[in-house]
C-alpha cells in the first residue's frame, strides 16, 4: 500500500506542478494579448488621425484648385475606362 500511496502523492504533485506551469503560461499569454490589443488600438488611432488629415488636405486642394481637380478626375476616369474596356 505504501507504493500506491507514493504513486498517488507523486501523481498529485505532478498535477499540481503542471497546473501551476499552465497557469503561468496562461497569464503570460493573456498579458501578451493585452499588449497587442493596446498597440492595435494605438495604431488604429494613428490611422484615423492620418486619414482625417489627408481628407482635410484634399478638400483644401480641391477648393484652392477646382479646375485642376476636375481635370485630374476626368483624366483618371478616362484611364480607368480604357483599362476596364480592354479587359
């Protein structure tokens, strides 16, 4: 019976060690996931800021140069129509 008790004790200790190791790994993975989520949020905010700045600059350019803007739009439309009609 002593051998059985030793096996049971050893098994319990092994399970406890494995559970502690898994818990530590889970905590590390959770921390890493939170850090990545924070970075993604920061980059998302940066992208929104850049997008807003570009829209503002584009509107300003169009307002200051209306004929050039229309000419560019016509040119791009012409090129796109040629490109799609050849396919």
